[in-house]
C-alpha cells in the first residue's frame, strides 16, 4: 500500500482503514515505550536528549526501510559506544562522555 495506494484500493484493500490501524498501532507502541522509559528514570523536558542522536544514527546507518539493517546498525553502534566508553574510562578517568554513559 505504501508503494501504490491507488492499486491497493483497486484490489479491494481499504486504505483508510489500514491508515487508521497503522496510526493506532504506532501510537500504542510509542505509549508502551514511554511507560517503559519512565520505569528506568524520571521524565522531564530534556529526557530524550541523550538518546536522540543515537537513534538518528541507527536509522541513518541501518536504513529506514530495512529492519535487518536497522538491527545490525543498532548492534554495531552500541558495541562501538561500549568499547569506546571502556577504553576512554581507562585512559581518561574524567572524560565527560564516559561519565555520561556510565550514569545510565
């Protein structure tokens, strides 16, 4: 339906209904993620600042249309950050990037 809405409607798919269900599913997943995030820590106006760059990098490197690419990208970026944090903490104990990642 994403590639050709008119053709999807021509073969009998109710595109407006699919839009509503997709929007509802997305809102539900966002709500569950939000409630899970509040279990980890407190929320406020700046709650997502630590995560926004990382999630943007995952989508850019993995590709928005490729689920396997996104998963591989998330894994490789997280491993790189973990390795960097460990080596950074060993060499520079007062590194601001490492102290930020060790708090979470």
